[in-house]
């Protein structure tokens, strides 16, 4: 029995990065031997075991043969005669197909070190094309390593496009697709994930709502970059600068999908695109089975981002209505996420990348003064008549008090501007 450290931990050590999970491959062992040594079996599709002390994953060396469609359509062979080189050959990219033995010796049969030096993502073998999920994985690695200067090898790009054309992406389950999207939204350059999928033709299969934005023009006065798809990528770039939260980033990705439904006769204007986008986001999130928090914020940013952009000119009543629609009095943590997404949208335009966004400050201050209204104090000053309608009376008086507080805030701001 021989044990090797494999995959991401080896790759990231060579890159000088920290944080990758440690995965191990065991060569020359049987499941019975692993159990006898105290390892706990956890693998369903192939033999994987948890170490009795560290609880890290140890997988028996294996080979795979394509036997069906999708990422599960494989026949797995795991036995003591499978070599380390055979196990590494089935992996996706050469930089993920390196191993290290217990003495620290590097084993690199497929050129991973050379591709690290070239900063290149290249598939190990033609077997790459047998798993359609790898199209998404390569896109995700571009999101992770773009800032280091990595690119995708030309032959791998061609293979990814060919895999997309084959139609096999449709065999992927929603759960696996969403897992890749969610992880990509957490990477340093999430926009590289989207662009890589588009270049491979996969975005129109996985996120057709976003793909439809490319080639759709916007008014140059407000969007010097013109193209709505490009604006979406720029907004996502800004979201990555402003926040590590994948929920905020996903909301930016989806915020303008309604523009993809604007009739060409109305271009470059997009009246009511906020409302048009609502159903598209619901459809996409249902199809992808995304968690509620992702859908909820994406819907709110889609519907109300233009309200936020116009905050300095909104009536106090409209400002309060927007805060109520965001449900921030019950979910105060949502306001910051919403404002970050709106700020990323405002900055996601050519020439506006570092522009100020005072609208967010106004929204925060309006929320603070409205949130500060004390219901007990309010009821002391304005008692309600007990009975079935008492609850409605309290809500009305609370809204009136909040509106007065926001109006006072805005009027004081105007007066300060005059004084200045």
C-alpha cells in the first residue's frame, strides 16, 4: 500500500497558495484493508474513506470508463492493480494531476509543473470530454486563477466548445450546475467564469437569461460600454471588488436580465426592464434550484436598483416604500447587500469604475432614522383604540412616524446644501 497527496493541495503548494483541502490516493489497497486499518467508508460511486484521526478523504486509485450520459455515466474500476499514473490520467487538468509521496517527492506524469510555469489550464487527456461538468470546472478555475495570469490552452478551449455542441451539458443535474455557479461566485474574478462559459457556448445552455444580454445596446449617455452583456460583466467585476459575498455577486449577474426581453424597436432604451426581469430570475433560480437567499436578493436588486440610483431625487414616501419592499426593518442585514449590488451596478460602466455613490449613504441614513422610531414611545404619544383594528392603527402610525423622520432627514440635507 502506498499513499499520495494529490490534486489541489499539491497544485496550490507549488503556486504558493494556502487553503486547498488535502486529498489522498491509496495505491495497492482493497476496501477490506482500509476498513481493517480503521478508515470509514463514505464513497457511493467509488471507494472513498475517511482517515480515523484527521477525517481527510482517502480514495482508492481508480480508472473510469464512459458508459452513459452526464457526469454519472461512468463505470469505475478501483483495485490494487490500478497505478498512480492511471489514476492521475482520469483527472481534468494537468495542474490537478500531480501527486506527492510521503517523502515529499513530486510525481508529475502529465506535465502539470510545466503548465503551472506557463500559467495554462490544459486538459490531461481526451477523456476530459467524457464529463460535461468539466466545462464548468475549467470556467471556475479561470475565475480562481485569472488574477495570476492563467489562460486556457487553445486545444482545451476547442474541446470545451465541442463538448457544448454535443448537447451533453443538458444531462447535468441542477444541483451540480448550481454548485459550480455558487463556488464561482466566491472566486476572485467571478466574471471570468461567465465569460469562459460564453466563449465555450455553454452560457446559452446554463444561463440563457444572461447570455441573451450580449449584443443588446444601451444608451451611450449612461452606458459608454453600450453592450448590456459587457455591462453585466463589468458590474460583476465591481461586485467582486466591493464584496466577498456570492449572494451579492449573483444578484449583480442577474440584475439586468429584463433587458434581454426589450423589443429591438425600443433599443437602446429599456423601459420597464426591472419588471420584465422578475419572471426571468424566478425561472432561472427554479431551474437551478438556487437557495432562497440568492433568488430573494436577485429579485430585489432587479426590481429596485433604479430606485436606488435615483435616491437623491426620490420623494420621502417612495424612499420609505422601497425600504418596506426590501423588508429591511425585519431583515436589516439585507440593506447592505442590496446597496453593494446597486453600487457595483453603478460602477460597472466604462469610466465610472471609481465613481462615488452617495445614493447608498442616503438609503442607509433613511433606514437608520426610520428604524430608530420606538413603537412604545410612539404609542405613549398617540394611544390606539384597543380592538380588532389596533394592529392596523399601530402599523399606520409607525409608517407615518417613519415617513416624517425620512422627510426631516431629506429637508435637513437640502438646507445643508443651501447653507454650503
